[in-house]
């Protein structure tokens, strides 16, 4: 059996530096062309196209400022958030119909209650954004209430003695 005749190494690889550089650049161009062709075949590799089809939950943003602005708008206007008759019924139910209230007293109580609820909601929104959540939970409200109780007991202790 005769041995196969081998091709000399010099015939395979170019000897000169410009020829080697040209061969390398051709390999790079071939690789880039294959990569671009692969991108066209698999569009999910493209980040923008993939994220547009599959949005992440943390990518969804909720505009809390709009709801706060609506609350402040209704507070500044003559119209309150709750209807006066509904709020009056609520006060009478809590009071168990033992006392009578003047209309001006009920108005003051309603404005104060709505201000407290709006402030509580504002701080609840801050806790939601701190947790990077979109849903307001009871635990967020309880956290804010516990912080308020702690601050009231620690920082307003001296004023109660006056």
C-alpha cells in the first residue's frame, strides 16, 4: 500500500503577514455574517424584541403620583372624597347614636379624617415603592401605623406632660 501524499504546510497557510491578516479578516467576516444570519433566524436573541413580547413584572410601572394628585385636588375643592351623608351615617354608626353633631363639626371631622387617610395612603405608597411592589397590602399599612405609634410615643412624650 502506498502512503497518501501529504500536502505541505506552506501550501495550506500563507507565509506572508498580509496574507495571514487577510485570512483572519475573512474568518471574522464569515463569523459576523453567520452571527447576523443567526440573529435573523432567532429573533428572541434580540433583547428589545424579546422584552417587548415578554415584559418583566418589575418593568411595569404604576403612576402613584396621579392618584395622589387626584386626592389633593378633591381635598382642595369644596367636594370631599366621601359624600357627606355617607360620612354622617358612618359617624353615627360609630357613635351608636348616643350624641348629636352640628353640621360644621361633622365637616371638620370629615376634612380631618380624609386628610389622615390621604397622608396614610401617601406613606403606604412610599412603602410599596420601597418594596418594589404594585399591590398595597395590609402589612404595609400596619407597618406605617406601627411607625407612627412608635414616633408618637418616643418623640411626643415630653409635650404630653405640658
